[in-house]
């Protein structure tokens, strides 16, 4: 896997720009873009983040329209792809060194019937991705799972470089009010991620029903993540919670600040993921970073991200998942081993090390 | 990124998890209510499509009749009113075009569904024919393996043992069954053993496959049923018989069937019941190499040590072996010096030793917990 020949003849680029249709604060994708931009600038490249829509709270993002004016053929353009957007087709026609960074598209099967709008978008995204295969010079997957998808779709020149996580961003003091609210000693199962059908928060709620009936009647489930994009699924999960008589036991926090997020991680007993599709799974590493043991259903890129530093469950069995959480909650020895492995795993994704890998992969 | 070796032994953890679940199942903590909670469908609509794909046919049956709705109202302030009005107008204008398209789609969906159901009922052409061919071939093989078409009455007349001899052999086990009330003779044949039981006041009945044999036995007023030995054992209630005798049966079945039979015996015999299996002794060379094979129904000889092992493994106790029925006819003369006599005796034992052996066992007095 080498850098395309044409790039080597034309010398190094002067600018390396990045594009994603939407850039928002606190979103793993956007954080990746900003962290990479910082490093690109450190390495001496002119680098900007471009978007169609910059949500409130992000600064220094330029309109994608400028790209058509500023990009020269020897410049590099990183197209981050996690949703389809018509602008990708326009940008693909630009003369530049184009790299598609693939964060995976949630398959439409997860949305169909719940949120048809999202299903249509996902399907269009996948179709568009297939069209881009012949128009970019390189495809980069943020996990082996994503790279495998790219190769299947027909991207000729692929490689894997993990997401660049700026760990210094997590050095915030935990939110005191959240810490205080969660001061009592009880079992708290935590999952962090958008409320979305592919992440199967409904299974976590059912699992909690088992946990309270068979293990600990006081256990609670915290579902941290925005539910704005999937109001239908969120409403149905809430209805499921009420039907199972868990209104007091399941908490949907919605989107939270980094300080509050740190507090939830600090106060939780175990991080449990029953997600059925993840392109990478940053919260798995965040949990390890905050010293929280991880129990996860092995789906998509979850297994490779956890990398042996958590309990992986190959089969989706809610009773087994609950008992795994209980085991971690009860056994101090098992917990300690998982935490030590978690710290080692997070070190694998150290910001500088991943930045160097990214630089090498892009031939910069 | 290369993954380091796992921090924990996942197989060990999974074993612990499954053990915990098993215990909770047993104690009733993990009962039907929890099961129902774990299976509670997501309220407010159909199950997730990704889940329905796992069992598509029933889902299709429901999805095909699902109404289709579209809410044209826009939530945008001010502009929304116009957007809504515009959408309503377009929908009104296109109504019949869309209705025709959806009618056609509906027709295709229903045809596809019907075709799928039909296909499921009707497997690929010629499937039944091929299956029947295979089944017949297999049944023929099983019959040919033991020359099942030979008439056993004729066979018995030519090679079968002398009834008085068989009765004498059976008498040595009489004491084992004394005082029993429901002894089962598997492969009871002409009913020699059953007759002995009746004469000794022991309750017993037999099972045999051969209709002619059964007829003979019944003509003597014995209780014999026509059934396959293993199937009969399987149909019995636990601890419903208190003794089992099977003469020259074990060498007629496949090793796996014999083990299954022993397992069933263990189940259906009351605690402390005796079992006796009589079979040719292949340690005697004239048996193992010659007479054993006189019966084409014999599948394979069973060395006594193996038979003893089968019984011990299946949980029978006090397992013992006895041999009997010395070979008839000429033997090597044991004469000359000591060494020559010794050698001749050894050879006589190997060549013309006892022709049958019995392996005897007993079910434990206490039921296993």
C-alpha cells in the first residue's frame, strides 16, 4: 500500500483541507477533524475545516464553497464520509489529491420503518459512496471493519488509520452537580452514544429489566447521548421503559457537556454496549480512559476497538450481557485487570502516535 | 491496529456467566416474567426492521397490510404554512398517478409473497423423489447388513441352540432374579428364559422383533410383545422394571445402539436391579474366527473387557464376567513333559474355550442425585 505515484512526482502539497457536511461540537467525527487540523498546521501545512453547516459552538469552520476557489491540484482534500450529501459529488470533480476518510454509514435497515427519512438518507449515502470509489485517490477506513467495507465497495487504494482522539480535551473537571446527584452507591450501567436504532438502546433497557429482577433491584441505566436525530426511536424506547416499569431506573440525559460526560463516566459501575453497528466506537475508549470496565456485544468495529481490554460477547443474549456486567461490578480482581488492560489500550490510541500514523498513511 | 492478547479469559467468564444463569433458572429467579420482559417488543409500531430481517416471512405477512401514511405538515415557523399548502397541492395533483403506481406495486408485493409461500410448501422439483430413493437405499443397506430376509425359524432349525441346553445355561442366573416381579427379556426368542421364570414364580415378559418367534412363545402362554428393543426401552417409565436379561442380543446391534440401550436400561430399572447380557466370547478363537460369523445377523463381536467397560461407564455396579458352554469336539492332547502339557492346555483354552460369556451388573441402590 503506497502513496499514489502521481503524488510523489508532484512533490508535497502546500495545503491539506478537510470537509464534512456537518461539523458540531462534542461529536466524535468533528473532534477528529479539528484534532487533525491542529496537527496538520503543526506540520506546516495550511489547513482548514470546511462544512455545509457548522453547528453552534464550533469556531473557525469555512463554507465548502470556498474550496472550489482555493484548492489547487497538488493540494490534498480529506473528505470525511459518514452521511451522504450532494456536495461530495461536486467536490469529487475538483482537481486535487482526494482522500476519502470513511467513518461508516449506518445501514438503512436500522432506520427503515422507524425513521424512513434517515433510511432514505443512508441508502443515498451508500449509493453515493459507491460512485466516489473511482473519483478519489485513496480510501482510509478508521477501523479494519470500515476499510473492509471500502474494499468491498470497490475503492482501489485503501488503508486503516484509527480516529485521532485529542485526549487533552478530556482533562476537564467533572461536573459537580452531576457528581453530587450520583453520589449514592448503586450499580449504574452506562452507555454513551446517540440514541439510534443501530445502537440498540432498547436492548439495554430490556437488559436492565433482567438486572433488576435477577441481580440488583436498585440498578440504574444511564443513556447519555442526543436523541434529536431519532425522535421516533427515542419515544419508543421511552415507551418501552415505561412498559417495563423502569421510569425511575432509566435516565435519558440527552446531549451533555464534556464536564457532565466526565462525571457520568466517573460515577458509573460499568460501560455496556449492545450496539449492532459501529464504525469505530469512541465511547468504548473514553470509558477505558476514565477507568470504567467495558462489556460489549461484538458487532461492527467494536471488537477491534476494544482490542481485548473488555468483555466481548459474541452472541446477543441479554441475560448473559447483564450477568457479565454483574461479574464486573462484583469482582474487584476482574475489574482491576480490565482497567489495567483499558489503560494500555487507550495508550495504543495516544494522540501523537495516531497523528504520526495518519501522516505516514497520507504520505505527508 | 493489532489487538493485544485479551486481558481476561473470555471462555472462563462465559462459563461462569452461563452457570449463574442456569442457577437462576433452576431457583426460579429467572422465570417466565423476566423472559417476557426480555422479549417485550418495542412499543409504538413494528419491530425494528433489522430484527425482522431475521425472520422475514411472518414480518412480510404483517408488513404487506401496513397502512402507509405521510404527514405533509411542515414544522418550520411562518414559511411552514406555505410549505404545507404547497405539499398538499402537489399531493392532490399527483394523487391518481401515485395511486396507480402504488396499486401496481401492491399487486407485485402480493404476488411475490404468495410465490414465496408456495415455494416453501413445494420444495425443489424431484426433491421428494430423491429423498425417497435415499431412504429406500438406506433401509435396504440396513437389511442387507444382517441378511434380515433369512427366515429365522429355518435358521434356528439349522444353527440355533438346543432348547434344553439354553435352559440349563439360563438356570445359572435364576438366583439373581429370584423374588423379582417384572423382569424384561430383550430378544426373548422362543421364550426359553421366560418359561424358566414362569416355572420359578418370577414375573417376566419378553420383547422380540420376529413375528414367528413371538408366535411360538405365545403358543406357550408367555407374555411377549413385538417391538424393537431400544424403542421399547425408550417407551418405558423410569424405574418401571426390576430386572433385565438379554441373551444373544448385543452382538446384533451397532455399538452406538448398545450404549443407548444400556443408558435406557439404567433409567428404566428400579434401584438395585440385576442386568445380564449373554453374548459369544470372541476370546475363544474358534468362536471369534468362525462360529460367531455363522449368523449373518451378527454385526460385530464384543470383547468381554469392552462390554464390562460399557456397563461401568453407564453407571452399573458390581460388574462381573462369567464364561460358560465349553466347546465340543476334539482337543489337543495334554501330554508329554510339563512344558508341552502346559502349552497344550493354553492352546486348548484359546482355541476351544468357553463359547459364551455373560456380563452381569446391577443398578445402584440409591438413585443418583
